[in-house]
C-alpha cells in the first residue's frame, strides 16, 4: 500500500475534524475556541492542496472529501458562530435562523466550484474560506472585546439579514476574485500577480494599523478580507 498517496486526504480529514469540533465549541458558547479551530482548518485546507501537488497524489476521492470538509469548516461553522453570537448579543425569534443560509450558499458555492475547471488563477465569487474568515474574525472580535459597537450590530435584525444576504450573494456571484496561489514563471508583469502582491501589502498594513491602535489581532483578518473583496469589486468594474 502506498502511504504517500493518502497524506493529502489525511490532512483534509483533519480539516473536517477541526470544523466539526469547532461547531461543538460554538454551540457550547466557546466562540473563541471555535474561531481558532476554523483557522486550524484553513491551515489544513491549504496544506492538503500543497501536499497533493508536491506528492502528485491527486484523486477523485480527495476532491470530494475536500468539498465536504470545507462545507463543515467554512460553511456550517461560521453560520453557527454567527447564530450563537447574535443570540448572545440579544437577537431572538426566527431571525436567529437567518445565518444558517450561509450553509446553503456555501454548499452552492462549492458545488459550482467542483464543476468549473477554469477556477484556478481566479475564483468566480467569494471562496468559502474567505467568507468564513470574515465571519469568524468578526464574531471572535466581538466575543473577546468588551463594549464593542459590533455587539450592537449582532443584535440588529437588519444587520443580520443584510450581512447574510451580502455574503451569500458574493459566494454565488460570478465576480472574478483572485486566488493566492503563486506559481513559478513569468507572472511578475501581469495584473493578477500585482494584485496578489498588493494583497500581501494590505495584510502588512492592516497588521501595523491594528497594532498601533491596540486592537485585537482578529481585526487584522477581518480588515484584510474586507479589503480583498473591495479590491476585486473595483477590479471587476474597471475591467468591464
């Protein structure tokens, strides 16, 4: 038995395990632990693809397992975190179920990705990990920061609906959004390569800004991915 070919799927399974434990933590009100497990799942999600390329260990099972894992870690987990966070902030009634729409649209996003072989250099719509990181960092920041204005947002029906609708729409949209897969070759002069470098710069600037303002580190992730969306929206409008 060739053990090497099972390495990527093992890493993918760790992604799924982190997501599943994160969901349990979210239901138990441990939203900080849930976000840390989401980050761990994202690391596994990056490493499984990297290991598959390095070991040339691609498989149809791995592709399906990856999507199923992503649905739990980056679809169900952020939706549950948003729901539990809004309940903790005072939201009640049927409105607390609105965040669960993120699971449905994450599934649609992943299904579209699986049947579209052109999504390599760029994605069509916001990727599920990016969407999850926005929600996860947002909830984590509110959870660990006392007297945050964002706590009031979570208790607002209008905000929860708009937030869920906007993220869901971005995931199933056809807006091109660049991936962060740097490849060897002469890409240094392409606009896509420049956008990736600019994104790295944005992350550095956000890190410095958050440090200077004394904000929680999760704000780095939140700001970086919000700017990522803005960058792609501007690029899509300019390219028309």
